[in-house]
């Protein structure tokens, strides 16, 4: 990672790719994660590889939701763990959220490798290993969650999530914050807050907004939440992808 | 592969992903190939996952170029070998071309695995293992080619190729046919015939055009070549990606 010069024009793309490749080698990321990341990188390329203004607004709204939450949980899969382990730990600290591992291809070995990886990056508590509750309307393996984690959370951050699971969480009535680079995919479409941005930029920016809003009154946080327009944000991202090319 | 039903709405995407994953497992495809394929799949999604009319014209022009060539060569990398091994062998037969392996991350093991894989799919002769010549203006490893293969070829098909190598081949004066799903990337930009299409659809379609043109006179082939407008094709693909979203 130290070998990639920060002023390289494709720095973020190279860094992302490098981290995912490492994740696959360490058994954290499924091979399909490399494919998903490649797919995301094409959308990022079309977006101009920057946080567009509507994404920054979504990230501020996400921070406000997390600060207002009674029990916020950040969901971690193999790509998230590979790409932003330390950044997710920092966000969890900033908004007092739990970290919970949830995998599409769940094996005990990968669960353990990811838990260790998060602890290496400063996590003190990691949920998801108990798996003593189920998300309704989702097939068995992917439905596994912790009863005192995602199951009872009011606000969940689900980055790089598949559509079925995002929908099932939405149906449970949770406030969902989705990070995804394709504004037309199902996960951002069902989310209360769709963040169309590269997770590498999005997570640190949500943390920054959370720190900025740390002393805000409930009224101010609620006004940030209400001012955010999800339809407008999805349209702005789609327009950028279309016109930016 | 037999498990994916052909009428599945995402049949091609699933098939492609499955073949690349297999390629990685067999040591044919580099892990980065999975990423590149994911990136391509996003562009294919934006194209509508079909061969657009301008791509079909490019594929017909490619067939005409190959039939007119004195010494056509089809370049094979790890993704090409994983995705369309039998299809490349068929195309080579249809236009009497050589198959030559050329890898971005060249190791003796991968060269051998790919040669074996191509032979399993019907190839009788496979070039690239001699590596007794060099493409000028390219760093050492990637420059390696066979003296009686790509080095002396007049027409080369270079699918899913990186920009540096595509440019270096162009500078050697070769007629280059590039297959790539991103019309803005450097390889299609420098190619005489940019084919903006999924390689899984493109290669069989070039073969079909070649069979259709097999008995054509030189005049007719030259007219197919001359009627193809590369700028128009690149613009049509870009427009489709932009409007299709």
C-alpha cells in the first residue's frame, strides 16, 4: 500500500483494488467481492471518482441519523472489511454504534478472519458471531444476525449490500443507510439514505460530519435529516453518471 | 456452468462471472482479472447486455480484416482464456489465424496452464511460449512475443488489453482489432477496429461473419473494411451507455 504514490492519477482505484486483493488473499473477501469491486469501480469512473455534492448531503444526513439513533449498527461484509476496516471502527466510535459482521457467503473461517481483522484495526467489540436471531423473509444463511445487534437496531449502515437483504431490512422497519456506487441497483433504491459514493471516500466523510454535528441539538439533527431528499440524490447521481462520461 | 438456466435474466453475466472464477481457481486468470471483468460487467449492464448495431458492424469489419490478412494472430490473456477458450479456437480456424498467449502477469505456470486449457478446447498449436522477440517501447515482461507470431503479424486481435500494450502494437504498424466494453479506454481508442461488446458475444459473432464472408472476393472484403467508421462506432457506444442508463 505504501508503494502507491498518493498523487498517482488513479490512486484511489489502485488503493481499492490493492486492499480487495489483499482481502481475498487473507480469506476476508470472497472471490466474488473482487468482481463486485470491479463493477463498482466502473461506476466510480463514470462519477468522476469524487464525492459529488448530493453524496456529501447524503453523508451528512447519514451522520445525523446515526447520532439520533437509539441503537445504530454498522454492517460489515468481506468487501467492507477489506476496504475500510479502520474507517468503520472510527465511524462506530464517533456515533457510538455497534459493528456487526454479516456475510453473503458465511463460513466460520471467514467470520473469524474478519473479526480478527477488525480487532487489528482497533475494534473492541464485534457482533455477528452469535447469530441468535433471523431477519424475516430472507433465506436462512444470509438472515443470521445477532439479537442484540442488527435485529434490534433502529438505524443500520449497510454498505455494498445485496438487494434482497437491503429489502428485508427495510421491511423490518429499520432506517437504512446504503453505500453503493450504482444508483439504479436495488439497495440504494430501497434505502432511506442512499449514499452513491465510493466507500473509501464515504465512510471517512460520514465520520467527519458526525464529529461536526456531535454537539448539535436534536432539532438541528432532525432538520438535517428532513432536508435530505433521497429521490433528488438518486437523480443527481444518475445524471452525473450520464453527463459525466 | 450447466446449473445456470439459459433463460435466467442475468444468464450472460452469471456465466461470465462463473467462468472467470473458475479461471482464477485453475490458475489461468490473475486475481486482477476478476476485477477487470467486474468493471467490464458494469459497462455491459449500461450497454443493455446486447450487441449494439455499431458493434455488429465492427465485428463484421473485424472478420473482413482477418480474412484479408497475410498473417492474423489472436492474442490470448488470462481473462480471454477463461471466458472464450473454445470460441477463440473456432475463430482461429475460421480465419486461419494463430493463437498466441500474452500475459500482463507472466509466469511459466500460468503460460502452461493456459496452453493446456486452450488445447483442452481444441487448439492444436499455441504460440507465446517461445517469446523470442520483443514489442518495442514496452517494458520487458509484457513485451515478450513470438518472432513468428505477434511480432510478424499484420492483423492482431487483442481482446481485453491494457492501453500501453495496445498503443505499442499500434506503433508497430499492426492493424489492431480491440474488444473492450469501455469505449473511452485507451485500447479501443487506438484500435483500427474497436469492438465495444462483451467478448462472450463478440467472438462468436466475428466467427459467424467470417463464415458468411468466407467466399467473398477481395473487393467485397475491402469494401466491408472501408465502410466501417471507427469514430462513429465509438460515439454510438458512448451514446448508448449514456442514454441507456
